[in-house]
C-alpha cells in the first residue's frame, strides 16, 4: 500500500483438491480468490506453506525450478485474456500442441504439424464445443467462442489442473451457458481437475462439486454448493421496495421508427436494427435485454445522440418542446446536460480525489455550463453545431473521445477550455444530496479513488455521474462483474436515486436478478428487433428460456427453496 503498511492477502489457507473434481472458490471482491489462484499457478510468491500437485512439491522458499514445474502441471484462463493467433481455431490448437511437445509454437510450416496433431486438435475442439468452428478465423469468433478456444489451447498443454478466474462473468446468459458446458466437458470427458474462482453463486451451483468460501483472506467455510451458497448470499442487504407504477410521470422520450444497419466488430456480421418504436415515461427504469449482438448498446447510443440512425428519430422532452437527437445544435446540448452516461469502460481516475473528479464532472454537466461554453466558443469562432459535437465527446469513453479529437487535429485541452472544472466550494453543495441517497459519507470527497473499497468505488462512480442530478441516466452494463453483495448495494442505490430525484434510468444488463430487482419495465431485443416490451419478471423468464440458461434455472430453484424455508 502507498503508506507502506502491509496487508495479509491470504491467511493460513489449507485446501485439499481431489483428483478429477471441480473445486469452487467464492467470496466478495477483495477476499483473496484471484491471489490464491495465481499462487496455485506458480506465478505469485507466498510467504509460508507449501503446494503439492502429484509429484511436484513447492515450498514458499523453493527455487525457481520448482515453480516452473508447478506451471507445467497447471494451466490458467483469465476472463479478459484473448491471446490468440490470427488464424483458424484449428490452427490455434495445433500450434499449442506443437509448442507443448517441441517448445515451438511459432512454426510457419503446418503440414507436418497437421499430420501429427490435427486429429488431436479436432478432438480438443469437440470437447469445448467448437468442432463446427474449426475452420473459422479466431479474430471473428464471438467473445464466448474465444474463451472456449483459449481453454482448448490450455488443454493442449495436458495440464493436471485447470485454473479458471471468473469465466464468462461479463457474458450474456447464452454465452455463459456455452462456456460452463465446455468446463463440464473438460472435467468429465478428459478427467481434468478444475479449480474455479467466481463470485457468482449460480456458476458454482451448476459446476462445483465442492465449494470453499473466502473472506478477508481467510477460508471461513467449505462444503457443497447447496451448503455454502445460502451463507454467502445471506450477507446481502435487504432490497429497497420497488417503485409504484402510478408514481411515473408523463412521456419524456419518444423512439420513432428507428432503423440502423451496421457491421458487428465481433464476427463481421451485419446486424439490422429495424422499426424500433417505444416511449419512455419520467421515472421509469427500463432494461434492454437480449443476447450479445442483439443491438442493445447501439440503440442506447442512438437514444443518447451518440449514433445517428439511418432513418427514424429519437425525441427528448426539453421544457415544453421535443428535441430531435439527430440534429446537432444548442438545444441538443441542453438535453445532453441533463443526461448521465456510464459505459462498460467507465472508471474512476486512480490517483485523483473524488472531489476533484466531481468538480470536473460539474464543469461538463453543471448549471450555466452551456452558456459559458457558448460564450467561449463564440470567441474561438466555433459554431453551435461544432460546439455540440465537441460536447458529445464528454459523454463517450475517454479513448473513443481522444480518437475523435485526434482525427480533427485537436487535443483534450479544447474541452478543458470550453468546460472548466467547478470551484471546490461548489462541489459539496452539489454532492451532498446524492451522497446521502447513495449512503456514502461526505468524507469520501477528500479521498483518492484507490483508497476506496470495491463497493465504495462503484457508488462513488455513480455519485460522479449523478452529482448534476441528470433527468435521464443511461447505463451500458457497467456493473456486470460485481459480486451479488455489492450489486445489491448498487441496486438499492439506484432505486433510491430513482425515487428521490425522479431520475429516469435506461440500462443494458446481462444480470437477470439485477434486471428483475431494479426495473419497472423491460424490453427484449433479438437480432435487431424489439420482440417484447413489458413486465421485467415475465421478460427475464422468457430471456432465460430463449438462452437455454440451465445454470440460472437451477439457481432460481434453490432461491425458491430458501424462501420456502
């Protein structure tokens, strides 16, 4: 830590893993799960104890030779790791098989390698459910298919133990089911021992033979998933009561006849969003749900004016007028000032205080910001249309904004000039009601991002977006990798914000429990079409059914049993 103090990441952990079993490790963020996995892999040093895998014996003070032996007995898959060759799925596995035997994965002549390893590579692809993708180019596979191909390459090393860190946590239920089925096959058909880290109880209920629970670096309980999961989820706060439908206001957004044709980055497929129509009332919490690639994020971006539809219109209510979000200009800037966006990539600035980050946010979204920017733009001879396009950059992910500025020969200094940070004296006044609704102490304003706990970081990020009290909050899957205890805190916070400030919320999420708990309404999309609109519980059930997400069905049954007890 920065102050020089040491923390004990793991404290006297002892675990026996049986040959051929799937051992699950569960715990909230920061409990030590990933640290333990890295130690088992041989890439993280430890201060006391020993590890035995078959004939490999590694002590905390062993020399590097023994840690190398440990690496040879294990393979690891990290959720966000996509280290693949730009070749077919089959070629990727053949390369790894050749590398495992001869120490050379970078071969250029595949003929002899196919002769020796082709059949084995096909069998491995079959185990992970990718035999039909053998000749497909790896870069155009979907995210879930890439994860399974990574696993196939790890299996080519013939590990005794496969270590998995949060597999498919951010994926839609269909993709997650495919990945979980691949893990089951690896274990059952190849007899590979699996150690899986996940904070999702439904994953462990579906996969794990045995489950250990970590808390603050200590192993506090082990047993069957049915024994451990109830204790794990018992730490969740009680849910806030839902909003009553009669409390909703008048229409504030209209989506009319939206069409958009685009090429998906993953897979190179063409997706057509066609004939999308719906209205949004003030105070609604609407979830867009559907499989990956259904068009949900693009629809959200069109609603926020960050993407222009090929045809159709999105209108936002501004006082008594309807503003066309396709038309750049001063009115659209006024609408945008009352919009808050959270993208998947959104993150706090690591070494900045929360106060400084809120001051910068208020410089973009605070009162009188638009008039200040208009006056500065006039001095710089920037038109209202160009000013609006520059203002749009403050709502998109930072890397995307920088790329667009670079394209027109500008840097981020122009944004600082147009939208300077608010003075510190103003920050507390704006932050106080939002912090209260989020159950955050005001002292956090003076703390830096890295000093906050996981749950505090998420709520501080929300506070950053909400400090200017936007009328509409747009959330594009920013909470997908949270543990259920932290996610409950976030869902309660969103419901309080929604009720206390009448904030309209539009969100994309793959987390079915979260959708049901928070939403007043859901919209189900499939392949660019809006196919259902209505009750979130009914639509979530339909979504799970369409995804054939057995892992969620089993978890739902367990929750019903617990509720009955």
